[in-house]
């Protein structure tokens, strides 16, 4: 079992199509997502992807890509609202 990390969502969708598991998503200070994958033959699949020899079912690829986007945006929304601070000096806040 090997593991790889990528910021390329298309590469991540390819890993999912090849049977890898998404272990976690991290965000850096610029809100760039890093996807961590684990799976068998992950290094071999990565080489095929880089060399342009990767073949995948397009419907499965689209589903994997949408799945990664859904997870990523859900995590971004959760993080944004958890870190929100109270609004100060806003005119609408004093209206009742």
C-alpha cells in the first residue's frame, strides 16, 4: 500500500477511478486543497498519468471529479463559518 499527495483535482479523480482511497484533504493558508490518497499500485498509476498512458471510464471519472469537488467545497464552507468573527461597525446590525 502506497500513498501520494496532490493538489491536482483531476489527478485525484484518476486515483479514485483506479481504486485508491481518499484519506484526507488539507488546505494551506491560500485555501489550496491538498488531497492525500492511499492504495495499491498508486505509484504505477501516477506514472501512467504523468506519461499520458492513463485510461479511465469517462463517466466514472466525472463522478469521481464531482465527488472530490463536493468534499472540497463542503470543507471550505465549514472552515469559513467556523472561523467567522462577529461583524463590527455595520449599519444594519443596529436596526431593529
